C-alpha cells in the first residue's frame, strides 16, 4: 500500500531518519512509539506529504485516500458544524463538480438535443444526491459527531464558537465521515474525554481502513494496533503485536543486549591488552595491526534504553494537617446563565486519593479551582485547617514565563534549596549542561511539562491536585510520574481521562454528570466495570443472551470489583497498623534512659486518622458485599 525506500530526513544537521525501508500493508494498524522529539510526528508528516524526505522516496498505490489529524489545528471556519463535517465528502464534491460542469455547458450549448441530454444527467445526479447518499451520509455523520461528544444543538453552531479542543473533535468527525483508506492520528485522545475515547476505540475497531497512530494512551494503543514502529536513534524497529506484547519483547531484548555488550566489552578489553603487548615487538607488530583493524571495523553494541530512565523523583513528604481537607453542602457554581453544577455535597479527608472523571465541560476543573481558592461559589464549603495545596493546572505549561530561562524560572520559586541542589534537580529531569540556559519559549510541550513537574517538587504541601497532568508527557515519563504519586502519602486529587495512568492510583472515583456528582469506591478499573457506555458502533450479540444472563453478569462483575477494593483496603489497613505498632513500641520506651529517638507526634496522629478513614471505607464496602450475598 505504502513503501518507504531508503528514506532519510535531515533538519539542519539534525538527523531524524537514516536509510529507513518499510512497507505498510492494507491490514496494518500501526502504533508509533518513542520519546518526545524522536520523529513520530515527522513520519506522519512524511506519509501525508506535508514534508518531503531529504533522501529516498515514498511510493503508494493509486487512488489511496489519506486522512490526517495533527496534534494541533489552527483554522477558522464560518460554516456550521454539520456542514463542516459533511462538506468535504469526496463523493459529494465530485457530484457538485459535475453539476457545475453541466450548468456551464448548458449556458454555452445551443443544440436542443445536447441540452436535453445534459438536463437528463443533471436530474439524475440531483436525484442521487437527494434520495440516496445525503440521507445515509447525514445519519452516519450524526452518529460520529454524537459519539465524539457533540449534541443535536451543536450541529447548527458556527465553527468559530467552538474551542480549540472541540474544533479538533469536529475535524476528527470530518475525517471519519470521509472513510479514507489510511487514517493518520497524532495524539487523538488529547482533546477527548473518557466516554469519547471509549467510543473512538470501538469505532476504530470496526473500521476497515489502515490506521497509523501516535498515542501515549497505552490502553488505546492495545485496543487499536497490531504492529509497532519504535522510533529511536534515527531508526525504526518493526514489531508485530500490540503495545503490551512489545513491552515484554523489549525487556527481553534489552537483557539480551546487556549480555552481548558485556561479552563485547570483555573481548575489546582482552584485545587491547594483546595490542599493547605486541604493538612494539618486531615479530608481532603485524598481528597487533590486524587486531587494531578488527576493532575499528567492529560494530559497537548500544543498549537501547530510554532517555527518561534517569528521571527519578519523589514528591516532598506531606505536611501535617487535620482530618478534613474539604467539605461542601449544596454547592452551586454558575458562569452567567450557565449552571456548571448544583446541590453538590462532597467530603474529602486527609489521605484520600480521588479521581475526577466525566465529559469535558461538566465541572471537574471548576471544582478543583474552588478547592484551590481560585473561584467563588454558592452554598457551604469549608477548607480544613493547615491545608496547603500544590496545584498543577491543566494549562500549567502556559503559565510558564516564555522569556525566562529554565534556571531563572526554577530559581524564582521560593525555596530553601541551594543553586547546586536546584541544578541537580533539573538534571534529574533531563535539563543539564547548557540546556538549563534555554529560553522556555523554545521548549517542546513535553519539555515544558517536565519543567512544570520539576517546579512542583519545590512546593511544600499536604494536598496535590493534578488537572490533566499527562498531557504532553510520553509513555515513559507518565510511568515515572505515576510511580512518584503511588509513593506519595498525602491527599491526592487527579483530573484525567487516561485510564492506564489512573489504574491503581486512587481509592475513590467521582463522576461529574448532569450538573451533579456520583461517587464510586475503588480506582478507574472498578468504575469502568460498573458503567454501561452507549456506543453507536456495531457490537456482536452473544447467542442465547437474555436479561437474566445480563443481570447475573453485571452482579458478578460488581462483586469482583468490590472484593478487589476490599482486599486493597485491608492491605492499606495492615500497613498503617504496622507503622502505628512501631510508634507504640517507641512510646513504651520513653522512660528508658537509653531512649534517644525523637517522636513525631503529628505523624502518629495522622496515621491514626488514616486508619479510621480506611476502617470506615472497609465497613461501607463490607455492607455492599453483604447485600449481594443476601
């Protein structure tokens, strides 16, 4: 379908690709992975002919229709949404083109016979438009637009009234309606909420077109790909399988490379010893030269590790605070006539780990800003004593001063750390050497995200609020952030649509829907097990399926979810009790002469508060489990 023939790309001496030869087949669903800046977007631009290679060529079959959704879009359109989505349909364009040709000929043609013939053709085309394609196209386009989150009232809205994120959804809708042979998608989930992501997953799984996809959403990758292109060091490694299988393969491959490099290093060391031994001996000098040439020709083994592997960080230990973090009763927030939410009752306790989920625009960010003290609202709400919040905004990258250098920005944050300590911290986030003197305005989105995370480590707090923290982070950097959050013992609130990132990270999920909230115990996986996502894509029905079977299946799924949550909480209780036991042992030794270890009573109080909270959660889940048993 598409062939890359010895392709190379060089941007002002920066080699992106070197002598790449690959073939994309009709049945391929390819995921592009690699660090930020490795060349994923460049490859999509090459395939879409937005750029041309420095050397080599790209060939493709005739009549191939390629659709491309880039990461960012910059356009204005005065058309309404529905016209924008349908208007660029190739079949319609051809029909309208022919209508214009006929009308032009009719204005010039004088012979009645030819005029009648043209009029007959015109009538036939118009009939085709009015009675067949248009109706089918409209039904299909509406399903796609609704699947991606648009409502009936949105169909007649002017495109200029939509935000950038919703324009991206409109463009994606348009591309899906086109039914291309090949669709190129560059981070399509960045501007989608969870229901839209799940809908898109299912839609793409049913389409027959070839897919080439860049995504940092590993669950999305696993659902939609059967082939991996791993881009690194100007090369592309080709692997058949999904992302999960590739990771297993890659770990084994790195282990093999380490063994091979160890053997090669040993051989080089031994060879150099022989060279040094025989270099100046007359009868052995030629032998030494042979060994030297052999080493020069040897291809050195490089271990294919990820650059971000050196990023290792922990959030500062949480400062002491009371049991209550945030309480609200009958909370209401409006912007003009727009009611974001109302009658909202929410209690957040010390040590809670909460995920906010729901469609875009339903109030998730608004509530985090209220908790952070940025917005006023109606109703009762109370912030707990000694609560200090470290807030990572959705637009955190935009809050960086573009005219400052990296080191200037870090030094501007109030902290007791020395300049050398700040440089060390920057180094752990891959900002080292002269790179710390770069202006922020020249940094990529991923680099800005790393800098923002680095800065967050300098802010002492007991509550961390993260609003879409994984935007612009690659897969490997996301994993590192997740590990740091797992180790954090304070209160955590995360707004995210990234299922893999949220998995195992929280013990409560709060869903925003219909201007209200609903709470679910457990993490995102438990939450999704309880949801019925309505999708406008064909789903195969199981034989013998009936209401009783469905009900039993749902009960079993819910019971499994509750048991998993119960097990997690019991493990947390056991760990807290261990820490309390250590404190109790220390307290029993207070009066002994040899006792010289200070006791942090604030930590002791915090552990007891956490224990009580977890016990309350355990009792609640036990009650739900007992309901199913009865």
